[in-house]
């Protein structure tokens, strides 16, 4: 028996089909990696959804939004204790109560402030709205950045202005001394590196750590202020919430779930088994017809067993069907007429026995 070195059409079709399936699976895998705001998935498979903890603004008529689902409608408050100011913030969203005159933040971004505090009548932002949750091991972290500036900047001509103010207050100003003083000041300023006069690069930020609250009677999330750095640029908070407990990621429309992945793998295995078996039986065993199927005798016996079982089941169920009119059992009737016929037959047999003995 000779085998051709040219690839068979069936073999090429199998390879083409498998390539299409691999491409479709890769596309489905890309769909499953789509992330949703205020949700996170850990490497161990745990899923976190903090969207129910986001405070929502009431409608103009005072009613709750249709999609609130029990979400809070007021901002979260955290006491500053020894810091001297209390904090107001929201989770994965801007604060519900609008803020104005935020120090160092453009007016167009006031509506995006997610955390702030008030000191001596001034509003300081701790960061703008963000829904990016990060799972680092057992910790769930949310960070707000782009708040108010940290500290003040030093202007370049601060020393020169001081010196000129001293000379302006003097009673006599010698032109030679004034020129010499200006030259000395210029040399001194030229030897020192120029400091930046623009807006400071560092801005206030807030880092929020979430912990799981398994108390069944717990209501809304509880926010606590932890600490800040000496420059008052980084603020740390801790939120205790029942929604910070690990759960199972729900199936989203347009994505492939575990059941769908299993069915796809099973379908690919069946197709490879059938197509590969047919290719082998046709090219190597020279089988034709139904015998081209792999393990034809096994599947034929299975089909015969199913047919026999169906016939037995239908015949057994037929006895429970109502009898047709005009027909009855010839013998074995439960009525008394059947018993009288048997008695007559026995009596007749006894009579014949007596006559035979006589």
C-alpha cells in the first residue's frame, strides 16, 4: 500500500478548521479581560465589586436613582482627630455635595473631586475621581491623585526685593554704592541655581485600603483616617465594607463563561475524533460507508442497545393504556364469571373420571 506525499483535502480541512477555532478562542479570551470601573480580580480568581458602596446623587425631585440598589446617597465622613480637620470622600466617584473654590484646582475639575477637607475656610482637594481598583495580594487599594498643591514655591527675586526695599527706606542713597550693591546682588544670584517659580509638581493624593467586613448586621461602609506624611501630600484611609469580601465574578453578556469554555473544548475534541477517525479509516483501512466512522462496531452496538431499550420501555408502557371496546381477556379475568367457568370444567372432568372407572 502506497501513501501519497501530497496532503489530503480532508487533512487540509481539519487543519484549517482548527486554525479558525484557535483564532475564535483567542478573540473570546480578549473579551474576558475587559475590566469594569470599581471592580478588580486577583490572580487567585477572587472578584471584588465596590460599586454598591459608591454614593449617588439624588434626583432633582428628591427620589433615589433607579439603579441605586440600596447605595448610599450621602458622602462618607472621616474624623481627623489630631490632624485638626475632618475629611469628606466618596468611593469610586466624585463627592455628592458640590465643592467650590478648591485651592490649586481648575474650576472645570471641581466636579471631579473625590476627597477633600476644609481648613480655616479653605477647601483642599485630596484627588480627583478614579475607579481603578488594584488587588495587591490580600489588599485592595484605590488611589486618588491630582489634588491641591503641596506647600508653597519660593520666587527667584525674593532676595532682590528685600534689598531694594531696604534702600528705598534709607535717607541717603549714594549712586556708586547703589551700583556696587546691584552688581554684588547680581553676582550672588548668578552664582546660585535658579529655583522654579511655577506651580509645584507635587500634589495631594489619597490612598484607600479596603478590608472585608463579614458582620451580617453591618450597613454602609465605615471610613477611617489613618495617617499623612510630614509634607501633608499623601493621605491614607481605611474602609471596612462587606463588599470588599472576595466573591465570584458574574457572567457578563458578550463574554465567555466557564460552561461555554467547557462546551467549546468538548466540541473541538469530538470534531477532532470524528474527522481524524474518518480520515484514518478511509485512507488506511479503505473503509467505505458507515464503516468509515471510528469504532464503528462499538457505536453500532450502543445504538442497538438503545433501540432494544426503547422497544422494551414502549411495550411495558402499552399495558397501562386503556383497553379497546369489544375486546376482553380470554382467561385470568378477575370477575366471578371466570371462576364459575373453571368450576364447571373441573366438575365435568370429575364426571368423566367416574364414568371411566365404572
